[in-house]
C-alpha cells in the first residue's frame, strides 16, 4: 500500500472506530469490523482511487460487516434491527471520539502490554502483524493479547464515553505513559539488530500530536510531545554508517534535526508556567539543554543536575536516579556518581538491566579504574539483547584491554 493511503487510513482508524462504537456499542465487534474495512480499503483504493468521502466509505463498509456478522447470530437479531434503523449511507456524525477511544484502550483493567497493543491497533491503525513485528513476538501471540484485552474491556463493563473530570486526569496519565513506552521502545529497541525502530517513534510522535490537538491545554501532553521531538531530533547521529552506536558526547551535531529541535523548544516555551510541572516537561527541559549545546563540552551539566533533582522529587524511581548519577558525575566527578549507583545495587527493578552496569563501566573508566570498567562493560554486554549495544559495549571493553 502506498504511503498516502497508509497515512490516511491511520488517521481515519480512530475516527471510524469511535463513530461505530458510539452508535452500536460492543467495542470488540466494532474494532474487528473496522479492521475489515481498512483491509478492504487497502485492496480497492490503490486501483479505484480514494473515495470522495473516505471516512463515510469506511464507516459504511464497517457497519455492513457488523450487520452481516449479527445476521448469522440469532441472539443478536435485536441489535441488527436497531443497527438497520441507522442509514449507513449517511455521513458519520460530526466530532472526534479519538480521546474517548484512547482512554478506553488504556483502561485500568488492562495490563501495560495490552494497553500498548490495543492503542497501536485501535488508535494507531496498525495491523496485528505490524504490532507483533514491532515487539518481536509471533503474530498469534499478539492476536491472543489483543483478543484478551478486548474481552477484559467487555467484562469490565467499560462504557464508551469520557470519564468524569475527577477520573479523567488519572486515565490521561496512563495514556501518556503508554505513548511514552511506545516511543522509548522505538528510540532504543530492547532487542534485535537495529538500535532504533523508526516505525514506533514515528507512530508515538503522531499519536502525541493527535493527543495534543485534542487536549491543547494539558501541559504534560505538550511536555511529552516536546520530549519526543527533542529526543528524536538526534536519531540520525546516534549510529554511524555501519549501524554502530555513537554515544551522545561523540555525535556529529550537524546531523541533528534542527526543525524538530525548534518545534520542541517552542512547545516547551509555550508550556512551562501554564500549569503544574510534571515529569515529561522536566525531561523535555533536560533534552532541550542537550540539544542547545553546540558541543558536548558546552553542555550545561549543573542546570541538568538541578532539573534531575526536581525530577527526583516529582517522579522518583531507579531510572531517574541512574540518569541523575551521570549528571552528578559530570558536575562533581565520577566518584560522586559511583556512590549514587551503589544505592541502586539492591533495587530489583534494575538488577537484571544492562544500563546500570553500562553506566558504572563508564564512570569507572572516567575514574581511571580500567580493569573494573572493562569487567562492567562485558557484564553489561551479556545482559542486553540489542546487538548495536552489545557491539558498542564489547568494543569499549576491548579498547580498555588494548590500553593495558
């Protein structure tokens, strides 16, 4: 399918699904019908051209699919009759139900992996095969995951409507976390031959833009979009010509995407001070400081450390502590950073994560303890399933061995 068709269908997927669920209920049946309509479009539109009213075309095809399925089930004859009262050749109702759809896909009854999968399928418009490939699992596994997620939503009695204002903020926090996880997996893939998954980072940014359009007054929504843009701006410089990882300090900054940086900075400037400062705004501010530095030596590490101190108060956790240790080492020396890393050794959440050993290796190398640094680099390499990270870590260990 050509890119213009794919982009259009992804944009229309949540709109069509939202219209069907609002009219007919039954999220699971409507979602399956929309997937059938999208498949029909990929077969017909390239040859016949895009219809004058593509959203109406998709809604009509999906509705007919629903009615055909209900017709074969005698227990659903009443629903078929009710559905038949709505003329399917009418344009779908005005308005955009995408926010309600996002909140439904991130229902608290679902596990985080299910929220991710359902969001990418129902709102992102990705096929089950595409989602399975993105997370490196068999398609049958992803099919079962999505099916169970839809069953849980049905069993929970979730209604397709915006939650009450008192509940909406908490649900929106889950939506932001899901989009952040999608972006994070794309930015540094947890396994496989490629460092980044551009399909996932691009989809996360697209959905964050969509959410920002739907919720322009939410500071953390803008903060998350700014964080994604400011981070993704460095993507082209993160690997060299053979795909090897290039650390931030060694990247060619002329390869950074200046337009994405400018957009992220503008978002952040408009957002800060307009509402409570949350973790995404703080992380975006840190990313902006990295992007603004003309060279690695010009990075404002004291200000970055100050922001990590704030982030530790707002959103404490081992990953924040790990990142703060790096900033602390850049300001007060590697020994100070290593002392902070020592506090994480007993944290089970990082016990099997390569990043702790990789950062420890880096700080030990800075401190001049090359034997210990080499051992940590090799240990970190054994702990990651990402081939570019493995190659980088083993290369650093080999360089320290060769120095003697």
